[in-house]
C-alpha cells in the first residue's frame, strides 16, 4: 500500500468511517441511547422530542429544494432520529426511576415479603433481598436488614414489622447501584414469622427465583459429591455461577484477581460458549437432527437460556445468550448478522429492560472486551503471517485473544478499581483450557449422580483439576512486577478509551488493505 499524504489518508479514513456506520446502522442509535442514559439528569426529554421532529421536518423540506451533490436531507433525518433515540432513553430512565421509587410515606410498617436471596451474615445482623407482597408496595425489591433471623430459604414468605428506610453515606451512588439490580431501596425491620415455600405456583411468574432455587440445589448436590474446600467453591463458581459470600469465597476471589483471571470466576460469555459447544457436540450425535436445523437451533437455545437462568442471569451471560439467539435467527432467516449490529442490538435490549445497567462494571467490561476482540484479534493474528506449526499457531492465537480482549478493558479496570494484573497475558490461555474441561466434567458429574454408579474417579478428576487451577492462580499471583497501580478519573478514562477505540478501528481498517501482502513465515 502506497502512502498518499496526510490529507488523503484522513479523507480515506473519514470515508471508511462513513462506510462502517452505513454497514452497521445500529451503532449510532446504540451510542445515542447510552449517552441519553448517562446524561438523563441534565436533559429535557420533551424538548429533545421537539428538536428531533423539527429536524425530521426540515429534512423533508430540504428534500424538495435539494440540488445535485447536496446530502443535507439524509444527514438531517439521521440527526433527527438520533435526537429522538436520545430523548427516548431519557424518558425510559425517568419511567424506570418512578416505577422503582418508594416514598417514605408509602412504606408500611408491617408487610409480607418473599425471600429472593440467601441471608448474608454481617456485623450488625443479617441482610437479604426480598420482594414485598403487600398490595400498596407490591412487587418492589428491597435489601432487608435485621438483627435476628430464623432459618429461612429461597421462596419463603416473611412477616415483617417495624420497617423503616435506611440511608447510607453517598446515597446517590448507592441508589444507582441498587437500581442497576432492580432494587428500590434498603430497609431495617424485624421478622415476626416465616412460612416455608410450598409448591411452585408462586414461582411461575418469577423465573429468576426459579433459577436461583435450581442453582442452590445443584450446588448442594455438588457439595455432597466433592470434598469441602476451595476446590469445591471453584467448581461451583465456574460451572454454576454460585459463589456465596464468606471467607473462603473472598480468598478465592482475591487469588484470581491477583493473577489477572478474575473473569474465570464470573460466569460470562466464555462459559456459555463452552456449554453451547457441549450441547452442539451432543446434538451432533443425534443423526436425525442434521435434517432439522430449526429443531436443533431451538434445542440449543433452550439449553443456553436454561444455563443462563441457572447461573444467576449475569449481565455477560445474558449478553452472550442474546447474541447467540440473534445469530441463529439471522442464519435461519437467510440473513447472516454482522457482529457490530448484533452487539449493538443486544445492548439496546438489555438497556431497555434496565437502563441503569450502564452503571454496572460487568456491563461495560463485557461489551468492551467483545468489541476489542472484534477490532484487534485479526490484525494481531495476521501480523506475523502464516504459521504452519499447529502448536505455535494455537499458542499465538491464544496470546492474541488475551491481548486483544484487554486493550479496551484495561482503562476501565483502572477506573473502577485503580489496579490491574498484567499476568493475564500468560494466565488466560491455560486457565481457559482448564475451564473448558472443568465445566463439562461438573455437569457430567451432576448428571451421573442421579444414577447408581461409582463416581469416585470422576469426583477425583474434578477435584484434582480444580486444585491445579488454584495452584496455578496462586503461583501467577505471586509473581513480582505484574500489577499495575494507576487510578484514572472519569475524564481520563473516557479520553483514553476513545483514543484506544479509534486506534483499534484504524488498525483494523488498514489491516484489511495490507493484511494480504504480509510475508509468510513457516515454523
């Protein structure tokens, strides 16, 4: 590729940017929607709706007076549409806030509540999430604090009294954090009595609670099969997304954070991909499924969404399940989907359901990692040419995958936590391989536990593999000079992230030109 000069290069990049936005029409609406959520407290939605309709009207007027070479109508129409999308996001945020707001005068002193999570022991007593069943505030989710608590389980009904709201220091930050989880507030009170869950009738309209119950029962069964210890906690976290709070879970999380592979503990799109690959392998054994692609896709989606429900309905897992559903729908309809469009549409679906998800690190990190892989993986893999040795090719691609995923994630980690472990470069590949083996083994163990079969060899294999992962994590976490301690402000993070995003996009566009002309190396 010949260098054309700075002005020509900038003109070419601008043209490529227009082409990119034209090929992926959902990118700008998704960006406008996210900006509308972020700046909702400062924007007037009705004024935005008026401006949007004015711009659309001007675009129609300009269409009649347009002369050759003038693109004013199309740009006015796009700008008006983006303003309407931004205003819609603001309206959605305010509607969500109203739906989850409980005024202090509306909170009854006595109420019935449904237990949604297991009780957590805290210095002043206990805390758990509940759903109010009293008619005046029915359906609101609260974090309930109390000094004494009888033995209760998920789905039990509590009789509460002396309820009063609790306010924390930095209330605005706590409020946005609670709203991102669908929680209306925090209350303190007393438990006068409890009734255990009888039947599943009340749970039919609460699928997430059903998923938590299944997760808890599968976790208890796995705990009976495996010896107690951190290895069992690791198997539960990786295969079921179950990681109760406590000393052992905290030590396990700290070990994986220090080694740069904390994402292994949180069920995400990678874990869902392992489950999807396992389901596809099993469906491949059923020969008559080959002639029924729609039935095979339906079975795959049922399994994927079932795993998403059981593993806790985490934001990255829901994102991956949505993207897989969109890809399969496009393939069955004969309209293959492009990754940026699917990524933008899945983000819009999640934000329409809960606009405050943008305040969760898991949301931004999940989408940033996938966008970073899309932009940088192919240029990094192709920068050395063709690799003919299978082992070298596999190791190089694994290294490129780890590096490309962290490019846009690193600034966000420094913003949220002020530090990041650099050992992910060599830890991600072996840990990912271990997880790819551990998840099928755990589910195989759970399935065979219902049969009168000797399970000692399989339980030993699962426990041994978990112990190996723990030792590798401890070893990598103790390596010197592998931790980056830099705190970034919001402005610094935004500027650095946008710069890295633009650089990654430019690198991908240039790779599409000079990638074919790389020298080829053989090993």
